C-alpha cells in the first residue's frame, strides 16, 4: 500500500468514525448543534497525525456529512460557515503536532468562531428581545462547543500519552 492510499484510507475511516460518533447524541439544540460522543476526536487524531492539510480536508468532508445528517439551512453562506468551514477548521490542530492539546483548542476555537459568525448574521431572528446578538451567539454555540472541547481534549490527551497517535505510521 502506498503512502497516499494509506492516508486516504485513514481519512475515510476517521470521517466515517466521526459520523458514527456524531449520531450518538448526548444533547441537541433546537437550531442545530449537539453534544456528541466525541465525534471530533477522529478528525483531531488524523490532523495531529497527518498534518493540517489532511485534517482541514477531512474536517470539511465531515462537515458535509454532518450537513446530510442534520441539515439546518437558511442561506448558502450559512451552510458554508456551519458545515464545511466550521468542521474543516478542526484540522488546524495539525499545525500543533508537538502541542496536541493546544491544537485541539485552536481547532475547536476555529469551529466556534465560524458558528459564532453564522449565528450573528443568520440566526438573529431566534434571539430573544433585548439580548445582544453576539452574546446570544456566544452562549448558544458555547453551550455545546465547550463540552465537546472538554471531551475531545481529554481523549486526545489519553491517545497521546498512550502513543496511539504514532501507531502504524
């Protein structure tokens, strides 16, 4: 098996595993967003293992899979921000191979920022009267991104400590 086909296969497996974990919902919000059984961990693992280029691409593909699973469509730009861009930004973790927990934080911050911007621009009609739109977007998106970050960071820490990131290179 060539290196390219090995990386391609790893990417497909990680995307599929992320999709399967995404279907295990702990908590779901009404306008999209959910706390899952660690659905971003395989994308983070792949990004840290294979680099940002592979991670960004795999994350974007995972975002398109999530779009098929849980479509919440208001506008074409919103679809881009909430699906391929937001999940693609998880791949930023690949820039931090030596500091994987920082990578998970940066990747998750990228995803949060994309959802935050989408929330301000496209979901303002859902904001209760008298509440700042930016504050609402922070609270709404943070309510599921923060728990996902904690689960992902803990699991990536365990995978790094057990040297699973480097297995079968």
